[in-house]
């Protein structure tokens, strides 16, 4: 008999499937919304950046328009995706454009620099940052603070820049110690475009702080088209190097950990999920709700429940909630005694005049007692309870 009672009590106290779902549905809903938002953002970003800096792409961030205009001027454009192809193509009649220098490994950067340094041609670096800029253009340093102005004026003697005029070159800013360098399109006294002469005297390296002048949707703005055509059309051949994962030269970089192989976006996404889970846990931990949501296996006397709730209020210093409960209960009890409908028990304009008529006094004097602010300390709370009890007794005997 005792074992059956304990089993029944344990079973009734255990959370049911419905109760478990009620507790977890908020967290599950938040995770679903976060996942949907991540998928939508990824889809939007992938659509907007499809074919970025690809001369074969007609998308807004592609560069097909530049290639078409160069073809009209007799400049051929060839896309390569491996380091060996880019090195073999370097020559005095060739411009080698490196679309994303920061994707190259240190070994690839060194090999490419060796091939282009004495080629006599032109090398164009698009938005290189540290440490690629130090390898591909020795003597040049990328400033950590980027330019907030997109459109800048040439303010230099480079013929191509002076003919083009203002252009959307605002982006990464650079400093250089190489003599004879043309520093153009400054932002806060630091240039965003450099033309660095080669040590051999023939050929040069162009460092472009922003790719905007190469985008299809920005080519017709400012002097972007003029500047792009002059920088890329100085030789009869243009080799457009788009680094790819299929390049075998990127594999000889030594041992890499699993985290090194993950794109930075996945690491930031994981951090965001962790923060969201932490916020959801804190939100559920601070949730205001029933003190005991489960059905109790035994009956508890009302006095014990009231005492336990009072101790919880005292532990949390919730005098405002305790006072609100006392006043609400008193108003509910007084309403039928003075002929006020239960629905109007908590309306001062209805309850106070009826109390004044019943006690032959001033109803406004009872306003602080029945509808006043929370007590300042425990002593004031006890005094409030005593006054409410006295008022209820006075109404009952009047």
C-alpha cells in the first residue's frame, strides 16, 4: 500500500509531455527563428555577392562591364584561378590583377611577388590588407582605420588619376616608404591608391584600396570607368587572377587545425548562437510565472501556502507585490459589503465613494491605504496589513 502510494505520488509529480513542451517551446521557437533568419541572410548575401569581381559575371558586384570596355580598346582579358597560371602569364605586355590578395597563403604571396617583381608588367592589388600587403608590395602598410568617404579626389600627379577625376576609391588607406610612389585619392592625409615603381625601373604595382570602381553597378558613377580602364588597360593583355580552393599551391602551407580550415563566418555564427542560447537561458531563469507549476501529489493547507509565499516575497524583497496582493484582496472583500459590483472593486472612483457613504467619512482619505504606493520597508508592510484588517472589520460591523 505504501509502495503504491509513493509510486503514484512520484508519477503525479513528474512533468508530463505537455508540461515539458510548455517549458521548452519558448527556447525552441527562438532557435527556429534564429535558424530561419540565418538562412534568409545567407541566401540574400549569396545572391548579392554572386560572381564578385569576376569579369565573366554580369551581376551587380561582377566586373563584366570593365572587361567589355577593355575589349573595345583591344585589351584581352583572361581569367586564371591558379598561382602557376598567374606566374606564367606575368610579362612586360601583361597586367596581372589579383582580385582577392588576402586569400593567398604566405607561400603563394611570396612566389607571386617573385614572378611579378622583374616581369616589367603591371600588378594590380585589390584591397590588400595585412599581412598580404607587406609581402606583395614591400614598404607599404595598411592603416587599421578605413576611409569613411567613398568618393575622393585624386590630389596627385598620376596622369590616370588626374584624367579620371573623382572616383569611388574610399576604403583601405595606406602608408609607404618607397621613393617615387604616386599616392592618390587621400582620405585624412592617407592615400587609398598607390602606384609603386618596380625596382628594376620597368613595370609597377598598383594598390587599390577599394574594389568599387570595378563593380558593374558602380562603373558609370564619378570617374570610375575612366580610372579602371586606364589602370587595367596600360598593357595589351589583362590576366584576372581569382584565387580558388582548387589551386594545389595552397596545400603546402603546413599543418592546420580544424579551426583554421573553417571560414570566419562560421566562427562568428557559432559565437552568435552561443550568445543567443545564453540569453535564452537567462530569460527562462528569470521567467515570472507560477511558483510551483506541477500538480502537487498531496493537499497543502492554505495557511502553509500563504506562509511559504510570504517567505518567498520576503527573500526577494518583493514588498510591492506583497502589498499589491494585500490591497487587491481587501478591495475584493469590501466590494460586496458596500454594494459595489466585483468588476468595479478595483476602480477608485467607484469604491471610495461607496466606502465613504458606508463609514460616514471622507473616501479620499482611504486612497493611500487602498491604492497607495508600495511600502518602504517591512515595518511599513506590516503596518499596511494591520490597517487593511482594521478597515475590513470596521466595514463589517458598521
